[in-house]
C-alpha cells in the first residue's frame, strides 16, 4: 500500500504555482506522512491511571531538588510506582510553569537515532521551540544527523531562560551501549538549565559514581519508594484493623504494585485477613502470586483475551478483534474495567489501551505456557491489521516477531522498496530494513537493491556496487517491466552517477533506456532525466543539461516526489551557474533548500547539498560571510561522509581552498574523497587547485604532471575532461605569469576555446581576467583593458566578482577602465561594477594595511606599491600609472621609508604578500 506524503504544502505549492506548475499534479490524497508512521504519540504523556493515587509530599520535595542537577535517577524494581510518582511530579512542575518533556521508552528506542528523535519530539510536546530540529526528528533521524541534531538540541535549550526537564521513563527497556553513549553525551554537555530524570529498574551504564561524586546527579532508590504502614489504608481506600495492616505491610514489604493488586482481591476485612494469612513468600513472589489471583478472578474467556492481546504494545477493540479473531472486544474491555490498575487507557489516541509493564510481562509468560502454538499467528494477525490500516512499520515489526521475514520483505517491496526514500525519507527505509537480518537479505532481491541505495546515500559506493552487481547477475533474466527490472534501471542509473561514470556512451544509453519506459512511469523517466542532466554537465553540454533538468522537474511533479523535484532544481541551478546566470541559479538553489528544510528535514544530506551550492554562489559573488563559511565547512563534512557527487565536491573544493590561509586542508579532503569514491576528475582538480594556490618547489612537478595528464585539446577527444582541462589551464596561466608569459597566454587560449564551446561562462570570465593581467605585465595595456571590459561585461549583470578579486594586481586596470569611460563608451553597468570592485578592495585594503603598516601610504603611493607587485621596472610603472619615471622613484623612496624596506626585492615580496592577503589567496 503506497502511503501519501504530507508535505509542507503551503511553501511547496506556492513555489510550484510561481514556477507555472499545476499544484493538483503534485497532490494525491493527503494522509499522514509514511515517515511519521513510526511515531507513537502516546509516549509523550505519563501512563494514565484511574485508581486513587497517594500524594507522597516528601518524595515530591526530593524530586524538586533534582532541578539543581544535570541528572536525576529513580531506581527501583518493577512495581514500585516510579512512573506514577514522576507523573505526579510532572503535573506539579507544569503547574509552576516548568517546561517538562515526557518520554515513555520501549525496546524499539534502543537505536540511537530513534531515541534522539523521540527526545526532541518529547521536548517539543513540552512547548519548546526547537526550530529545524522538530521536522528533522519527526521523520526519523539518519546516521549523519545524530551529532548535529544533538548539538543543535543542546544549543537550543541553552538559549532558553527557564529550567527544562526531560523525563525518560522505563530507561531499562532500551538496551545496548549505543543509547547509553548517546545519553552520556547529552548529560555531559547539558546546559545549566537542563535536567534529565531517568526511571529504571536497573542502574544505567553512565559512570554514575563520577556524576554523583561531582554533585551533578542525585537518586531515589526503592527503599524511599516503599509504602509505609501508615499509608496503606490511603492506598487501599478502606479502613483495616491494626492486625490486618501489620500483616499486609509485612507480606508486601510496602511494595506499591502488590498493594494495588491486593486492593483488587480484598473484599471484607475478615476475608482479606484470611487471604493474607494463607499467602506465603517474600516480595519477589508477591506480584506473581497476586497477579495469578487476579487471573483466577476472571472468566476463562477474559483470561484468554488478556493473554492473547499481551503480544500488542497497545491496542484498541478493532485491533484486538483482528488479532484474537472475535467481534466483541469492545464489550470485553468494558467488562475488564475493574483491572484499571493493570489495563491502562491511553490519553491519545482515544479508545486505546496498554497493559502495565509488570502485568504484560506476566501475561506474556503465561501466553508462552498456555498457548505457545498460537503466538506466531497472533503476530501475523496483528501484522495484517496494521497493513490494512496503513501502518507499515508496525506491520513489518509484527511480521518480524512472527519470524516471517519473507512477509517483512514483501510488505516493504509492496510499499515501494528503495522508492520509500523518495516518499518517506532515508530514516524511514533504514528503520524498516532493520527488521530483516543481514544474513537473509540475499534472499530478497528488491530488498537488496534498497539496501544498495541506502549504501549510496551513506557514501559506501563500493558496498553499493557489490550488492547491485550480485542482484544484477542473479536477475539477468528479470522480465522487462517487472518491479525488479525497474529497480535495477533506477538504482543502476543513480549508482553510475555517484561513481561519475559520465561518458558519451553512458548518456546515449540513458536516452535509449528512457525511450523504452512506459510514459506512465514518471518516476523512472524523471530519475533518468536527472542523470541525463548531470551526464550532460560532465560532458560540457551545459545548455543541454539545463534542458534535461527542466524536463526532470516537470516529470518529478507528475511523479509527486518532492525529493526528486528538489534534486532536479539543484541540477538546473548548476547548469545556470556554469553559464553565469546567477540569479536563476540562486532562485533554484534557494527553492531546493526550502523544500529540503520544509519537507525532508530528516535528510540532512539534501539540505547540506543545497546550502553548499548556495555558498558557492556567494563565493563567486565575493560575499561569503563568516557564518556562511562555518556552515559551508559543516556542509562539506556532511557531503564527504555521506551523500554527495562530483559537482558538489568540485565546487566545494574551489570554495574551501579560499577559506584558509593555506589551501592544503581542502586539497587533502578532495584527494581523500577522490580516492574513496574513484573520482578521477576530482583528483585532477585537486592538482589544479594545488598549483593555483601553491608557492613551493613542487609547483614545477605539478605543472608538468597536469600538462601530461591533460594535453592540449584533450577535452575535444574526451569531453568528460572539459572542467579539469579548463581549471588546469587557468592554474598553469597563473603559474607561468611570472615565468613564461607566452606559455601563460597559450594556456589561456586553450581554456577560453573550451569555455566558449561548452558555454562555461564563469570560467571564461576568469580566463579573461587572468589574460588581462598577463597582457598588462607584457606592456599591452590596450588589449589588457579590452579583455577586462569583456569579462566585466559578462560579469556585471550577475555581480560575478570572484575572478576580479583573486589578485590585487588588477586594481590599476580597474581604475583604468573607470578612467577610460570618461572619454570612450563603456557600458554604465560595467563602470558601476568596476567601481564597486574598487570599493571592495578599499575595504579589504584598510584591514590589510592596518596589519601591514600600509595605512601610512598615500593613495598614489599605494597605487605604485600595487603595480610594483608585478615586478615591473620604474619605467613600466610610470607608463601604467601615467606619471614620469622620476615621480615613480620619488614615491618608491617614500614607500621604502614608511615600510622600513631596504631593497627593491624586499619591496616586491612585501607587495605580493600584501596582494595575496587582501584577496584571501
């Protein structure tokens, strides 16, 4: 059963409307998101009890003292009223204005991602504004989100002015060190206003001795929770003789649950006294004995009902009917109302119940003794009911409990297998697949394909390829049009893309496969169109890539997958970006980011990808702020560790190299990714960036290697290499700038031919800016200004500043462009943009000069100093700046004096260092 996704339709449909799409094509029936089916909202409230509760003021006061601690523990065996006490204290604190989140834990929460998701949502239920964390948790966190979600949660709590309490009830039900480590991390980093209180039957593994000794933790134990003799009458709500009180207290040892069970059995004082006198045994047997007495007090039919429904965590009459095979469960629940201490009604949803944990354990033990042959069928019945009611996670869980892994696989496959990621998120599919043992995965081909796709999203490409090829080899004869064949087509295309298998033959093959697909299969056609778009980008067919991306957007709308639409927007934005159409790219990256946040917050990879590409745009416009830089580096870590592809890594490399005084960390990261993922093009780009930012003895070797690896016009024979070729030529031009200007011009000529052929406008602008510098150094100012004006003309409408801000040497040329506009026609946009660039340099110079001592230089002296960085003679400087040679000598003398320089060589080195510092190179 395919479950419709409830999206943030307000923002999504508004964007679709603005984009000219028909919103109706995106909307199927609006139902609860399948990725939220794992949520059990009843866990956010304390258990409801209809019995009279004893107000234990002294214990409530002790709990109040926990507010000064990071961690509070209420530790006692089953039946000591831990949950009841904490529920009373929670209500008391809420009445005082304290924000208290409640989470009832169970075995399914042993997985850290689910545990933290529930923690976040429990605090949201306490009216904490957690921003982006809530939608992230609502769809189930994925592996890559655990650490940032934890940090974000603690940061959000720290900003709040009031005390925050989180109650984790029944912590003993989560098992394993993973959750212990997660909780220990939260406790260790907890802000001063956060208190976490655990109730548990056993001591958790949290280094409690250290926490208690440090005074940041406190505990209440079982002895403190025992009911005193004087309080027994209040618990039982009846008057008893002193003898009966003494006997009951001795027999129960003040164990709260035993007293509640005794209340169900005691009728009159005399009868109760006789009953108590017959009872023998210590407190370890009290609950079992009295529970057995409870079962003896019900009919056989009621007993059977209790035992058989104990396989359910929670249930209503409809579910109970389906599981047991009867039609009167509603009436049965009414007849069992007298067990209200053991059969607990839930606050939400209405009409649902659960058994007291102690009672449930006893019932399950009795079920194994009395009806062992029926247990499997009971779980299968539950699985069928949940399937029919659209709750896939519960249907799969009960199939697993029945040991029917084939049914688990069938349920997941019927719901879409790997496609569930597109409609429910990564965490949703991951949690479903955990129900099938790893050793059994090979028995289910479509499940393996889903597993392979998860590996792709986790960055485990070699594992994904191994699984895919195993299934492909086994399914060679899969019927065309079958679900397995369709899975192989889709995931195979995606896998090829992640591995950067972008050759003309691959692109042609994608087109041939697409032509064979039925027009009704929008999802497959949309995925193939996305891969065609990325393939065309890789081959330098940038305009064609944009066409494919736009087609993918149209088809993804028909397929009603916002995730697919979001990726299509990123691909279209990349094509616009390379063509220098930044406003279009900005709109598409922005729309993709909003969709990622609003609809698929559980996929931090998608958010990181779209945010990273927005940062790339800001970088090329020369205005990446400090906070954006920090966010960018976080996003780079995300796409490296998990979900990323070549275009992200390549553009990220360019930006990261500019974020440090040394580009080496970025280059090391790029080489690591290239090695792990087999991305040859990225390795070549790392070489180009190393040469472009280097200034060491190894530069000659790198330059030689790049020339050999990417010979002239190699991009014509192998279009796949167009981008490494262009970036290598730009780097070689910079390298030869001070060594061999003819070689620099040759490298730039090759780069510009490739850029014009591929419509890679941003690199053409870069090449023109560098060639302007080469020609200026060669004394050819007229052609230098012409190159600069051509580049500025392309860049000005989109405010593409980076190519002109890479070197301070370009400042005199920018001034010359502005000056030439006084007597020659220069487009007003170009002139204005050149003035803005000069103003930007002035701001950067102010901070650099303060550090470098240049604040004492006059404006004319600074101009001379800037041109000196190119190594020109006094005569050349005079020609560039339009002054006499003697005037240049006069300014240089004053510069040497003000900056305490002893030689021209020292002055040139100082000028070049200053230029690099100004541009962040």
